[in-house]
């Protein structure tokens, strides 16, 4: 059973710091018996059910909450639907973003043709809003394309809505795609981080979640630190003190590394397509 980095737990809820590369649910896109968080929780609770409240992309790390009772899950799901949950993410983008702004750009729903073969692939775009602020920048003396240096920003994002891949798509829309994003990012910058900085993941982390606890009716905030490897990368870029610091023995790092190995083959294929599209 994979190690669970438990951030919070009571009679109603359990919050996990999900490693990058780990699936939340079983999926057709992964080989059979690929580790996933729901299976690990079922083992942890010896078969007792847990209920999904929200999701994180496989490549995204950070805080994710599950309910232990159906009524609690229903109450929290309603809070997400009513946009009463405050979500905070940390990401690294290409280029220097404005200091702060609101991205109000409607996004079309994304449906996987194998998971949802009957879904209407041409549904109209839905209102989508993300607030962001730049925390820091860095300029690296490494040539990328026709530019002699590479510029990046450390950005905090608070999505107001919850569309699929919202932050990734919104940052691409303003021409500041996320580093490590093989779907919406830029291959040359992804390779720079792999080859020069030993970073092989999407640099998007769910660092904070605030909601009204269904059991106590109290406003509750759960925070997730970044991994030791991400902290080391950020320190190297001169961003020390600007991120939630990691704690613990590093066992979560081992889990993230194992999950990353499973995901690596798919990323390599995507990176090859990036290279072909640039040639």
C-alpha cells in the first residue's frame, strides 16, 4: 500500500497531500494495477468506503479531501458547486507575468472520448475565472530559441470556478503556460527544466483549501507543503521562503518518485510530440 501523507483527519474527513504522478482514481489511461489514491484509502480504512469530494489532475500534487460519510460528501460537493470553497495553487510559468490580474475567459468542457463516449464534445464554453498574483521571477542565462535568456515566474493562483485543467488553460491563454505541462506548455522550456534543473514534473501544486466543515460549521483551512525536491528547485531559483516548506521524513518523496516513474513513459511520448511540432 502506498504511503499516505495525511494532512488532516477527523470523524468526517481525511485530507491527503497527493504526490505528483499518482492517480486519484483508476483510469483506462494507466496500466492495470497502477497505484491510485482511492485504492490506498480503501486499504487504509480496511474496506470502509471513502467518498470523493473533488479531484486533482494526475500530474498535480497537493491537498485533496475525501469524506468518510455520504452526507458529508454531499455537503462539501454542494460547497464546490456554490463556489464557496477557496482553492489556492502555486505554479511556475514561462515569462514574467503581470504582478496580478483576473483571467475571465470561458472554457469549453473537456470530455475524454473513451471515458465518456456519449458526451457532447461541442458543448458551449462555460464562464471560468482565475485570480492570480506573481510572487517572484527569475532570469536564467540559458538560451531558448532566439532569446539569450529564459524568464520564469512563481505565481499563486486562486481559481473561482472549477473547470477541467482550468489553471493550465488559463495561463496558456495569457501566454504564460506552466512549466512541465506537456499538454498546454512549451516543449523547449520543459526540456530546459529537465536538462538543466532536473525537474521532470508539472510545476502545479494545490497548496491550500478552505471550506466550511460540515460537522462543525467552522471555516477550515488545510495546507499542503511542496515536496523536498520542489523546495530544492525553488531555492536554487532564488525563491526561498516564498512557498510552504516541506516537513516529514521524505517518505512522500519516495512515493512521488515511484508514481513519477509510472507516469514517465507517457510524458516521454508527449515530449517527443512537442519536439516534432517544433521541427
